[in-house]
């Protein structure tokens, strides 16, 4: 049984692959405290696209997503970006929870599980 860890540092791996499944956790926008929830969500989804491509997959193979949002007042705006990104008929299982973030400027964070 092989576990492949990609882009690892002392704390984490950006991508972990095991048994045909890809795991991406902690995907946030780059460090810029001027971006609103719409910009941060789009940047997160762009990052997820790039990581999935690097892992040999794409957004249409996402099995589940957990979205952590700093304030539920931003839920509708985040969903507008999400809804435009996810293809009809390819919607993954999804949860969205309000959460405190590691840094005050982070408004949204994604964890993704996808098939290869």
C-alpha cells in the first residue's frame, strides 16, 4: 500500500494520494488582507484546480468538500462563486461550517477529497 505525499514541508503535504484518492486540506487564498470573500473563494478554487491537476485529477472528480467560513454573513457570496465553479451533475458531498481561522484575514478555507 503506497502513500504519495507531494509538496511536503516540515508541517504538512499539499497533496496526499492513497489508493486512488487525493486529499487536499487547508486551502486558503494567498496572504492578502484586502480581499473580500468573493476574491478569496475564487483564489482558493483556482488553487484547488491547480493542485488537482498536479495530482492527476480535476474538479469533476471531487468526492467531498468541507468549507470553513469565518463568518456566515459571507455564506451567500461564497456560494455564488462555488456554484459558478462546480459543474451541473458533478456536485460533491459538501459541508460548510463557521470556524475561527489561523490568521485574522483568512475568510474561507477548503478541504477536498477527490478521485484520481
